[in-house]
């Protein structure tokens, strides 16, 4: 039978997961709303 408390003590997160988290949290990524705002602004500027 598994001892979950013991298994949790041994747990170490994957380095790849930590790298992905760092990339997500440290980058200011544009979301769909930002992209739409930029497209509308460009369309208005070209009229």
C-alpha cells in the first residue's frame, strides 16, 4: 500500500515545468483582446 505522505515528501517538480512557469510569468503575452485592439487601431489609422 502507498504511503501518500511519504510519496509527497519525495516529490520534486520537473525542471521543464519550472521553466515553463518562469516563461509564462516573466513574459507579458498579448491576449486576444490586446490583438483585437491593435487590429482595430491599425484599421482606423489606414482609413
